[in-house]
C-alpha cells in the first residue's frame, strides 16, 4: 500500500539518513520557501460595505432573474414576484382543478369546526372563525408562493391572543371592545409581518430555534388541552389563568359541578377522533377519514343534541350564528392610547408566532415536493392577508400545520385549493349557519384536544436529549415556562436561553491543543485524535471562534493558562522547555479591535517569557485587520504561516540551528514561485 | 531547492506518466487508506457538563493552587484568596513603605479637590466626596489584588447618578431624600458588583467592548465639560438635561447673566492645569507637577477669594464643610417601593460602569508591571468596599484612571498607598475642612474640565476607523447617543449595537469557495489567494462559523446558491459539470439540532441534483453530534475526510474511474495503520 502518509514516511527516513550523514541542508529543505499568507487585495470601503449589506439582507439574490432583461419583461417579472398567481395561473389546467377541488372541499370540512373551535379559544364570537377562513385564503392564493399551505386560524395564536388581551379587557364583560381590540391586534400583526418581509428582516424568525418551537408548541398544546376541561366537564366558572396549577385547582375545587352527560359526550368524540387519526396514520391513503372526522363529529353531535334535547340537560351549544358574509370592520380599530400598546404588543407577539408557524409549514412541504419558497415573500403574503382580513372581521390567520397536512395528503396542486375552501365557506356563511345552532361545545373541545395531542412531539424532545443537551434544556425551558407560568413567559425564556447560548458560544470559545498525526504534516485536536504526537518545544493552540470584545479577555487568560500548564508539564516530565507558541487561526472568522489588543498583549507576554509567537493560517478578514493595525509588523511577516505543518517545520529548523532570531531573507510569496 | 511542494510535483508527474501507461492503480494509490475523521471518545454527560461549566465560570482555574495541600494550608490559602493583604502583608518592607508614603500623599492631594468636585457633579454635598476617599480605600487595601489602583469617586458614574436619580427626585428641593437614594443606589451597586464576582459572572463586563468604552467615555467627558459651563460662567439657573442642545440653549439664552470674574478665574486655572499636564507628559519624571496642580489651584483660588472677597462679587464658594469623620448611614437606606426601583436601576447601571472602569484600570497597570489580576476577585473587592462605604456615608467609588495613573507614576508598591491616602483624608476631615470654606466653585469646575479633556481619546477613535469600521460605528453611536440624548441612551445604543454585531456574525456566517494552491495539497479561500486553481467537477465550500438555529436556514439558502452559481458558470464556460460538493468544516466549532436538520436537507438537495456531498475535517463536537443524530450513517463514513486534500483526491479517483457509488471496503482508521 503506497499512501501519502508513507510518502512522508519515506521522506522522514531519508531525512533521518541525511541527519546521520551530517547533511542538515536536506533535512529542512524548504525553510526558505514556505507559502506566504496573503493579505487580501484591498477593497474600497463602499464596495465591501455594499457586499456585506447584500449578504445580510439578500442572501438569496432575488434580483438575479431580472438581469439583462428588457424593461417590459422586468415589469412582468416584478408583478409575478409579488403576485405568483400571474406565474402559475396561465399554466393552470383542468387536471390541476380536479385535484384542487377535492383537496379544497376536504380542508373546508376541517376549516368549519376548527374555525369555530379556535374562535371560542380566543374568546371571540364563533362566527369569526368562519369569516377568517373566507377572505384571507383568497388573498394568499394570489400572493403566496407555497402550493400546499392551507390558510386558517391556529390554536396557539388564538390562546395567546385570549391571554394577552384578557389581561386588559374582560371578554365576557365587554365583548365589543374585546372584539375590536382583537381586530386591531390582527391589523398590527399583519403590518409587522409584511414589514419584516419588505425590509428583508425575515431572519428574525430564525431566532426561534427548532428546539424552542418543539417545547413551546408542546407547552401551548398542554395548556390548550387543559383549557378544554371547562367544555368537557361542562363547567360554568373557570379560571382566567392558563398555568397548570390554577387550572387544576379550578377543576378540582368544583368537582360537584362536573356534568357527566357532557363528559361522556366529550370522551366519546375524543376517542372517535383519535381512532380516525390512528387509522389515517397507518394507511396514508385513508387520510380523508381523519380529515372528515371533525365535520362528522359536529354533524353527529348536533343531531344527537337536537334529538335528545340535551341542551336542556347541561350540554352547552353554540347557539345562533349570524347568516351572511364578513361585515367590514376597518372602522372598528381601536387606536386610543390606553389600548393601543396592548393591541400592538399582542399583534407583535402573535404575529411573530403565527409567522414562524406559517413559514416553517410552507418550507417543510416545499422540501417534500422539491420547490423553493422565498421566506421574505411569504411574510409579505401572510402580512397582507392579515391586514386585509382585519378590515373584514377576520382575526389572525396563518398556515396551520394540521390543515396544510390534510391539504397535502388530499393531493392539492396549487394555492387554488384555498380558493375552493373560501368558496365552500362562503356558501356555509350564506346558507348553512343555522345548522350549527345545536352543535355542542363539548364536540368542539374534543376537536381541539385531538388536534393538540398531535402537537406534543415527545419523540422530537427525546431526539434533542440524545443529540444536544443544551437544545433539550431550551426546549424544556419553553415547555415548563408555558405550562407553569404563561405562554409569553415560556416564549421569552426559550428565546432568551437560545440567544444566551449564542452569546456564550462567542464569549467562551474553545481552545484546543493540536498534535501531529503520525506520518503526516496534519495537525489536529489531541482530544479528538488521541493518537497524535506532541511536538517537543512547541505548543500549538487552535482557537475556534472569532476574537471579539466579548471573548478577548477570556482568551488572553486561557492562552496564558495553556502556556503555564504546558510548562509545568514539561518541567515535571523533564522534557525540552517550551520555545514556540503557534496559534492556529483557521476558525477565527473575524477579529475586532479588542481582539487585536488581546493578540498584542499575548505577544508581549510570550516575549517576556522568552517564547516566540507564531500564527498559522489567519483568514482574509483577520489578515486585513492585522495588517491595518500594524500587528503584522509587530509579530513579523516571517512568523505567519499558511499551515501548521509549515510553521512547525520553520520552528524546528530555527530550534535546531539555534538561531531564534533568524535573519533569513524574506520568504517569497507562494504565488511568485 | 527541494520542497514538499516539489515532492508532490514529482508525485504528480509520476502519476501522469502512469496514466499514460494505463496503470491507474498507481495514480490514486491511497484511495483505500485516507485518514479517518475520529468521533471523539464518548464522555459521560456529567463529566462533559462539569467541564463546560468549569470552562465557562472558572477559566482561570482558581483552585489549582489548592490541590494536594494539607487542610490548614488550604484554609490559609483560602483566607489569602479573599484577603490578599495576608499574602503580601508579611513580606511588607520599609522600602515599600517609603514608596507608598510618597504616592499615598500625592494621591491624597488629588483626592481632596477631585472628591469635592465629583460630589458636586453628582448633586451631593461636597463633604461626601471626602468621606468616599476614606472608608472604601481601607477596604480595598485589604481585599484588592491590584497594587496600583487608587480608590475614589469617578466623574462619569457621578454624572450618571445625578441624571438617573434626578429624574425621580429633585436634589435642590429634597436634598435629604436625594442623598439617601444615592446611598441606597451605592449599596445596590456594591451588592451587584460583589455578586457578579462571587457568581463568577465577571464576563458580563466584557460585553462593554473597547470601542464602546472609548465612545462612551468621550461622550460622558463632553457632557461633563458642558455641565461645568454653569460653574465657569457663574450661572444661577441651569438646565437639568445633559444633552448638548439643552445645555447650549441654556447657556446662550442667558448671556446677560455671565460673570466675567468667574470666567476669567476658570479659564486661568484651566490653562494652569493643562500646562502642568503638558509638562508632566513631556517629562514623566515631573509627574508630581500635574499631580499637585489641583491642590495648588484649590489653595491659590481659596487664598485669592479670601483676600479679594470675590465671593461678594458673584464668585460662588463651597461654604461650610462639616468637621468630623463619616457618620454611619445604614439607617438611611430607602427601601420603600416607590423609590426602590429607581435606586436599584441606578445602582445597577452605575455599578456596572464603575466596575468596568475599575477592572480595566487594574488590568492595564497589572500588565505594565507584569503581575496577574483576578477579575472576579476584584469585583468582590470593589463590591464590598461599596457595600461597606454605603453604610458610612460614602457614595459610589471605583478605581479612577487619572488617580491610579498618578499613583503608578508616584511609584506605589502595594495597596498600602490607599491606606496612606485614607489617613491623609482622615486628618483633613478631622481638622482641615474649614480651610475649604473660600474655595471657589469655578476652580473645581476647572479641575473637572482638565481631567475630562484627558478622557476624550480622539486618537483611539481614528485608530478604530482605520482598523475596523464597525467598531468605529459602535464608538460613534455611544458618543453621539451620550452627547445628543443622554448618558443611559448612549450606553444602551453602544451595548445593543455590539451585541447585535455578535448576533449578526452568528446569523450571517461567511462561506468561501476554496481553490487549490498550486503545487501543494493545500486548499484556501480563492478571494484571499487569487492565484488558486479551482478543481474541475468539485465545489469546495468553507463555512466559517458554528451552525446554529440562527444561521441554519441562511446557510441552506447560501449553499444552494453557491451550487446554482457554480453550475451556471460551468455551463456557460462549457466545462465539466459539477459532481461533488465538499463542505470544509474546520471552522464549524459546534452544531445544534437545527444545524443538523440543515445538513440533512442539503444532503437531500444534493442527492436530488445528482451531486455527492462530502465533509472535510468536522471538529470533535460536530462529529459527536453528527454521530448521535445518525447523520454520519446518512452521509456515509467514507464521505468524511480529514483534509480537503484527501477529500479531493478521493473524489478525483471516483470521478475518473466512474464509480460514483463505490463499494470499496471501509477505510482503515489512521491510528490503526
């Protein structure tokens, strides 16, 4: 077997032979010609500023397709950019329509009971849930770039809205003001969502990590399920808090008020819904069974109540739903100062949460079907649909996971399925609302509970624990915060812990000692590669993060501790004392002025101890800054090497020829060789 | 010249010859034996958790000296840890005392006028400035680990206290409450400082970067100088705001109130102080001239007023100062809820600022004299001296730069110089306070202005502009915020911008294309090294930051854009189409679960495009997580290489022998060779 490693072995043997023969010139043959580390060509300030702005805000380079096109084509492309329907509309075929018709009707059958349930969860009139599945899907169908997203209200944002607005206005005592505040909050949510998209600030949503979302969703689902105990047990009085302790106290302090009729009905329907879901999960082709189950439950429940007159025996029903389409509501916004901040705050928090869900759902399905979704464009679409929706009595909508999954399974082809759903909802609103009079609230509770159980993703939590303990902590922080304190507090905990982790990563970068991998010029972390050999007289340290103000003083202390420990170790082992410290800077992506001061201090410290500081492979940005701050002159260009291997070789040469301050001629830059 | 590179050249030539001869087995000889990337040996959860806790909170390993010592020695070391005086006290010599005596008296002569001036700046009774230079230095002398820090009040924290407390209580209308609030704030500041030290959270101070401090100090100095216009011009009425616009409007709206006597005196003394400073700067041996100048000015000014009775011609004087030592004040703390939050907030902000200054000053002088300072221990010392001080009528103290520099220049040897200063202050308080009756306020203003001019470090700002534009922006943000808005706003702007920079660094990591450096197996950034050659059919990308939730979706988009662009380029150039994408992960220090999902998605995308994903040099932490999440199995262990060179070689071999899904036997781990 002839390997590179054995090539080195041969070379090493040859060297050894030459040493024995006293010819040291062969042994360190390339000392005069190592590769030189290049300072990147200087760039004018504005060009580099423009570049970094572009990388920050336009990483997807959306204007690429506009290049070298005539103006009329550019205009058309621009229109298509904001209204994707202009792009896929002309190619729309009858085949597509058939598929979209089936999926549209399927999601409509889910949208009606879910819409009513979630509106109840938000303490809003049930009819609002139906309104919200009529206007927003139409807007999304024109502007959205996802083919699978089904628009509608979501449980978590509904609950969050109820809890945040409920702190300010009691929905039972002042329903009109509460409703108007909810619409105003929706307006602000839409405004925020659209502006985030227009300002290309979509990456803010990325700060909600996967772990945060898993924990937050599970916590919110638990809270929502607990809230449903009110409906299932037929309780009249119930706590306004959402934390588990208040809810359980409220439930168990009034056991004598529990209604067995309601309870039996609720558990029965929950069992029915869960079994249909189980069937559909086992056989994905039978997706329609679980998709139709909620509407079936509503119809069965309503019939049951109508026939048995159970509404007179403690089973609460929806009651009258007003016939007719969405009334306009842009005159209802509350902009008075005493409520404005509540509405804005609620809008912002719910808007971000809804956005995160919508974007994540859109992205997942786009990945399955292998097309591309533009996050910023999606934000503009979701924001616009909420702004327009809030003007027509719709509250916060996004792309709920459950409904979109049904849409996908039902074989939808384009956003047209949303249009079909909207048309079905229109018919319902115009003609069918009286049919829901006898629908028992307990069925709605069962529908919500069944949907929420699917959001508790304990398998994901186990996966987090296995792979990354810290992510698991973030997840549990969000979960416990939501369950034991409140939805907002859980969210704040999770985001704070996640950001803290990022800051800690920068504040406490790791430093490794590198050792030589036998028979090679490769140097790697001795902890990861336990078979590496240390190089006598040379300490090689790798720094694995950018050097910034936040870690500069830590790194200074840590590097001097490494040197202390290495000297102690060498002394006690009676080995050659330390002569060189090589800092391997491959992973140092950037450095700021505090970082440069730190390097200057390290240089002074090593000088004082009689050690030579050597840098290996500083990157482009680092070299630029080191050059501008004259640190390259301080350390000497000849002490900066392209690889650790070359640095070690040079140190070795100087060690063995006993010329620590060598006056060799300047090494040639490699590209002149 | 025989170099490693030419060794490769020879090898390449040989290979070429063998290709011509049709013997492909020599050409890619080492395909069966590349180095294998090691998964680090598994560590039990608690051990790795303990390690990372230790690295985070105890990077300086303070317990190292306690190892293997008998219990009595351990106890003594522990006492010495908290009271360093027990360590250096027994070794204290008469030589040291002589040096400390001189420096102690020198800093006392500075402490008296500065103390009175800064107390005026904080809207507190002048005598508090003297009290604050008596008790805290005694505490610090026992607990502090710096030999050069001179304890005292500082201008910026004084101004900040005046502005924050002034928002709540008017110092002129309610001086007693204001004083009590100031003492309470000092107590909280001390509590915070000591707890940060005890909880090993010293790194929070590191989040104030050098750039922030330069801008903030210059801004605060400007604001303080502007405030002195009141004293210099002898104005009675003056704005309570600190921003430049309010102050200038206040000054120029009452030009008829300007007092020329006061103005002449002020400018005269300012000129005197600045000239002494200039002399001392030119000849460091004459440091005592500038050190004595403030006291000389006070004496001269007082004599002048006493002799000319200028106090009757509009020159304001200090007036009566109460004789006697610090009265106890622990009964005066205000813990009523209406003021508690103000006191706590003020204490926190001023405490952090004072801490940052004290630590930075201590560290700078320790570096000059080559001894070590423990940041967390310093925090405990500074915190304790403020807690004790606040119980004895002292307001916030730290280690001011100006006084410590004089101490250092005067040749202090230990913290004993602080004790000498305290004794001198004690004598002043007991016997000499009546002498300050006629001291004109304008002299105090001149002293403050002279001190503040030294804090405007425009050279540092120019250096920041040259080296790092972003740091310059942070600096100017702090400066302009302080000057045009308020001290707190400036500080918040600077810290927010700095932290945003850290987050942006993580959220928008850079990705580089790597190319081959001619005649070597080294691969480097093509932008930094413009002479590199691209490898046909292979795209090599370097990611230069950890892969976290905050950048996972950005990286996914950016990587797919790199692939798009490369394919476009190859197509238009008519070259070999892309076959392999190598991700060089040396700089990826860590990865979280969102990052792993991102890699899984990239793998799917590349598979779909018919490309092969290859990883080069993932680090220990990354390999551990990839292993746990089974991503190594997904990508295949044989597609992870130790270096880019080996990865390229392997790809080349497979490209040329047309076996994209090779069924080679598993490569051997290198350490078994």
